[in-house]
C-alpha cells in the first residue's frame, strides 16, 4: 500500500488536516465552522504531539517527500506554538490595560 499514489495522498491529507487543526487551536486561523478565531493551546500541543507520534511510528516507511513534509510541518507548528505560548492571554492583557487606565502612574 505504501507505493500507491492514493496512500501518499491520504498520508499528505492526514498531515495537513492535523496541522491545520493545530493552527486553528493556536488561534492562527479562523475556525471555518464558527467563523471565529479560537485559542486552545493545550489542544494545539496535543495535535503537534500526535504528528510527532505519527512521525516516530512511520520512521523508515515514508518516501523522501513524505518525510520532508512531516519534518517541515512539525518545524513550522513548533515555531508557531512557541510564538503563541509566549504571548499573553487576551484576558490577561485586558486586565493589565484596565489597571493602567485606572492608575496611569503605575509602572509596567
């Protein structure tokens, strides 16, 4: 089955699907079902971990193209995750903005 074109397409589709879900979960893209940007960093981490597990389980069974796709997707997701994880949560940012407005002399 590994040499069939449709199995390559299924694998590529799976990787893209999980990657897209992770990007939605990080709030990088709009959820097409709700039309809203939603953020769930725990779920994003789970999606990335799933792709890492798939990479480990398929080691030695992927074409060079599939291996490159998997490595590139994971690198991109991990960089985006690190960027998002270092951002303040929206609620936290709003609280700090309100504190600054109520006490303009307060230091950051």
